């Protein structure tokens, strides 16, 4: 069964308008909270720490480095962050290069996969 909407209507859910990604602007070090799931964190300085056991399987947060300097994506005290580069087993803290963009996808409360552009 297909659903069709016509007219000048905005479709939204509890996060906001569908087909848009809400932006959370941060100008200092930041640790995402559960209400950031489904959003993009735009960071200019201080980096982002991915916390343990705050998110659940299926949650995701995107990060945009909105600066001309590299930003560190820090693994929290317990999660295992893996960079999704085919054929690698990299884990741990990552660097997001200037103007880089990545998505952190949680496969569990302790495992986060990073994929995107400008991750080292």
C-alpha cells in the first residue's frame, strides 16, 4: 500500500521536519545526548566525545567539523568505536579533518561505527 500526500504540508515527527537533518551548533567540546539522535552536530572547537551506554542500537549522530582545524572524536570510557573502512580493524579515538563529515551509527550501547569523509 502506498501513501501519498499532496499540498503545502510539512511532514514532521518528534525530531522535526522529515527529509531534513536538524543541526546542533557547538562552539566547545561536546558530548552528545540522547536527544541528539538523528541530528548533525556542527562543531567548531573542542571535539566530540562519544559516550558509553547513552545510545542504543539503531541510533545515529552525524558530526560536521565546521572549522579549518582538525577535531578529535574521542572514544568514551567504554564504547568500542570502529571506523568502517573495509578490511580494517581500527578502533579508538579518531581525527575528523577540517570540514570533514561523518556519521556515528550505534550497533549497541557500547559499539559505535564511524563512516564518512575526512576521518583518520
